[in-house]
C-alpha cells in the first residue's frame, strides 16, 4: 500500500486560499503522536474520506473513527476541482456501452441520490458553500462537435428518461449564455456549482462535531494488513479493525489497482471579477457549462462574478507516479485553459487571470470510479473518479461505509462496487501510447476549432484507443 504524500503548502488553488481566509487562521487539527485504537481508520481528509466518516457515523454513531490527512483537509483534489456538481446522466451513452443499460441507469439514479445528499449538506443552516443549482449545459463549440448533441438526447430517449437531456438550438443556448462560438447544446437538468474548498472544510467541521478523531499533517507511511490492521505514520500508528484508504491518485500505484487506472492532470484558471461582462453575454443564471471536446473545457461562474475555466489536458504520469512536478505546475497546460477561456468567452480577454493551478486526476479504464475491498483483508479503497468527483465522492462515501459495515444494500450492489474493471495496456506502452494519443487528440481538436482539417497522422493516432475497445482517450 503506497504511503500518502505531504501536500505542497505553497501550491494552493484559488478555492483553498479563499476558504482558509474565511476561517481566519483556524488552527489545524493536531498531528498523530503515539498509538491509538479505533474501529475504523480512514486515510485521506478529502471528500471521499470525510463523506465516508459521516456516512459511518450516521449509520453507527457509536463507531470510533480516526481519520488522518497528510496536509490540511481540502488542500488536495477536493479543494482544487471546478466545483461542478452533477451525477451521471450526461454519461449515459458511454456507460451503456461499457456496463449495459440497466447498470447505467442504476449509477445515474445513485448520482441523483448523491445530488440530494450534497444539496442538503451544503445548504444546511450555518454553511456557506456557494451552492447554486440551475442545471448543466454541454455546448458544441465547433462543427465537429455538433454530432455529439444527438447522442445525449437519443440515448436518454432510448433508455426511457427523455427528460434527462434536452437539445438546445444556437438561439436557445444564447438564452443561457451568448458566445460567438456556441452552436447549440444539451441541457441536463441535474447540475449545480459549489465552492469546492468551502465544502471540504464544512465536511471537516461536521466530521469533528460527529466525534471523528481527526489528525492533520499526518501522512500514512505504511499499512500492515491483518487482524487488526495497523496504519503507520511518522510519529504513531492507528490500530483498527477496518481501514478505508481515500488518497485519490496515490492509489494508482497500488498493485491491485494499477492495471485499471492511469494518472492525467487537469489545469484551471480563475479570472478576475467581471460581473458586467457576464451580464452583457446574458450569463445571468447559475448553470455550469462544458464543451464537447474529449479534453473538455469546463467552466462556471462564482458568486462574485469570476469565471473558472478548466482543461483536462495536462501531462500524463508514468506508472501512476504522482510526484511528477508537471502534474501540478505546467505552464503550457495552464495556458491551454486560459486560451479556452478567451475563445469561448472572448469578453474575458481584457479581464485577466488572478490564479492558475493544476493537479492529478485518476482516470479509470472505463471512466467510472470503483470501490473495492483488498482481497483477504478489511481494507477498503476508492479510485477512478476520472475528473468527475464532487458528486461521485458522496456515492463513494456511502459505498465504502457499506463495505466497512458488511451491508448488502443499494450502495454495495452498485456496479461501481461489483463490476470487473477493464484493464489498460501495461507500462511502458500505457505511457508512450497515452502521450501520443493525447498529442494527436489535442491536434485534432485544435484544428477542428479553427475549421481546419486535422492531419491524417493525427486522426489515425487519435483513433487507436477506439480500435482497441478502450473508453479512455476516445473522442
């Protein structure tokens, strides 16, 4: 079991820096020192670990739970993401191909339950996580993306949920947001935006209030599986019957998980405030928006009139190694997100960027997360959120709680717990091939946005994943 890393304190996202300013210097939880015992040890203080702790406490209030976090809760992926909250209705087409229609619908419906749960938490009295809910838009921003619109609508109709996806003309898209490159799109009724770091910090506070023993600045240095298990840290250890490991991309090097995941990176920029420009382009609602590239641009407003623009096109890690600095600091990837902002929302060209940041994302072979128990042990883990984690981490918390408690219920019966996850090519082919396909897809999509014809070589290389029946890296 890989150790959990220390968070880089000098590399916060705009979200996390803002959340910490709101707390006015609240002291971290103490680091673990010495040996303690608990019914459940949780490694990782992001969304997955915290939702799991709260789910366990809700079901079994008397459970003793100890949670360790390598840095500060919310300073990792949970405080770096775009804060777009929606389940899997937008993914029906791909899920139907990979797990079948009935399974796809069960996952999408679980996402709706998760959406309800996150909403209830984020909007509870005394919490200000910037929850804004108005649906989710997928927009065609180039002629080559137009054909994808029909796939959303036709799949929803065929699976008996036509209300899940509604086609929008260019004029209808302009009702939500005017852009010179928007050509039409799809409205998905399930969608919200949230301040991701404030949500993470609210989960931290709720876990402490529920009686979870929390230790920050405490990285796991090793895990001895047994009866009981021992989670080792630099200055102590937790002895526990059950262990949940919720360290996101760090688990990509786990022997049991390595065949099924790869590590990409995603970059985001946060603009300066520009509420007048947003009003001028008619973006007065609270919808989140994404284009239809494979390396998607995802964007949303903030309550103070900024726009976050993200691009999931950052560098790839070799063999799941998350120590590569370019996963967090890559000027070319940040510039790609900035160019996306100016192309899609050209009024922001004169506004400027306040902050950019990046981080690793764990991509599973079928683009769906999986929640498992290591064979012959009471060690449970979550992996594979594939850049779509705010809503699914709630699902993950419920699934992991069911695995810990041995409950056969809606959560543990989901395909996210029970399916056989496909495998990716082994290294070094995964890394070499992934880099080549990434470059080819970026070249194709950049050419298409210029109304140019991609080179035959780029088209051929970009098609390789589909030829091998892979969902990852397919356009």
